[in-house]
C-alpha cells in the first residue's frame, strides 16, 4: 500500500521531475539526490516500448528510403575528397635527381655514318658464317667479365660457394661443364634448323638434352625470318674488340642481333638478363663497323629458353634501348682499357 501511494505521488510530480532533469549539473541549488531520482525514473521509462508513441505515418518515407538503399553512397571520388580534407593532398613520389649521367670519353656512334647500305635483295642467300679472328683484340665476353661491379662479383661468388657446398667441388665442375655443353648443343640444333636441316635437328632434339630448349623457343621461331648470319665472327675496326654473334635475322620485320640464352630459372624481364643487353649492343656496333657485313643493325633480341620446355621469354631491344646499352658498353670498354 505504501508503495502504491509512493508511485501515485511520483506520477503527480512527473512534470516537476522532468523540469529538474533538464537543469544543468553546474547549478548548485538542486541537491544531488533530486538528480539521482530523475535519472532513475528516466531509466524506467526507457524499458517501455517507446516506438508505440512514434508517428509511423509521418516517418514512413524516411524509413523506406533508408532501408531500401542497399549500396554505399561513397565513390572513389568522394573518398579522395575526404582524404584530402583529413590528410591533405597525396604526396607524389619524385625520383632523386642524378648529378649527371657519365658519358664515354671517346664516344663512337652505334650506327656507322660512313657505311654504305646495299639495297635489300629478295633472293634467298645462305647465312654468313665468318670465322672468328685470332688476334690480340679482346672479346666482348672477356671485357664484360673483367669489368663486373663489386656487387656482381659478390653474388656470383656467393652462388658458386653455395653450389660447391651442395655438389662438392668436382660436382660443381661437372655441373658447369654440362651447362656449357647444353648451350653448345642448343646453338648447334638452332643452326641446323636455320640451314634447312629442320627434320634432322628435331629428330636429334627429341632424344637428347636440347629437346626442351627447342620446344621452349618454338613460338619465337615463328616470328623469325631472313636469317643473314649464324655463329659469325665480328670485330669493331675502330674500337678494336671482337665477338661471335649467335644470329642476325628479322624478328617481326625488324633486323636484329639475336642472342640465344638457356636458363634453369625464369627470366621474364630484360633486367633479369644482367649484362646480356650490353653484349648485344656490343655486337650490333661491331657489325655496323665491320666491312665484312654489307648491312647495319639497329635492334636486338635476347631469347631465354628453358630446359623444361616452358615458353621462352623473348626480350626485344628497340633502337633507343640499344643506344642506351651501347653507351654503357663504351663505359665498360673504357674501364677495361684503363685496367689493362
């Protein structure tokens, strides 16, 4: 009975309690107990179903628009605008400015301006095969090997030591010997194919270690035509170096120096071929300054073949790229001259 009377008193005083609950806490004239009673009553009211007192018809359209919108209102543009407001515009990366590109002291052009180019002949000719001259001139391979950077030397030595630990010294020597042998057989098989001995080369390749390599380059060979030179010696008359070119032919209509490489690991990018682009550029320059060749070359192609038969990676070098590597080759050549 006492509790019933207390509730009736509270209900009559509800209006005054609501007023009390709206007075800021900072006003000292209201005791702490009055605020506590108001909070208690407010918590009891929340337990009831307050949605019954909401005008459903009034907010019907608002509720429908919110619940029916299934996609986010954000777009890439709005997200960028918000990020700009919060964090400012994005800082664009600017590569460091190089102090200056090193240029060769004695620069020689890649293309020989004094060489007379004969008109292309439609008659089929046997590819050139000039023997390599045995002179005191250094080879391209020797120059590149003796001018490796300290970083290249470090990684090569580390790889060598790792292989010796796994295979032993004799095993490593046998491993490198087999690699060279496979490369020679692969080049011989390609040469036979280009000399119209395709059937014999394929029959040979099916039974030996080059079968996978030949299968690997099959899709590249479809784009090669008009072979002009095979395993042919070249020498640069002005710069005095020599080399042995794998192949000179047209690749998709562009005359190229073609370098065939074998690899056990994928090399999908030109940078994975290390110094091979410099080697190709050196051969291009040598051909263009060699009187034995009545043509000039502006492009290069590095084909990386794989023993497991997976598609080879052809890396085409356009004239601009060849010129860049030609300058790098001239610097390596100067470094070799200074050391020797």
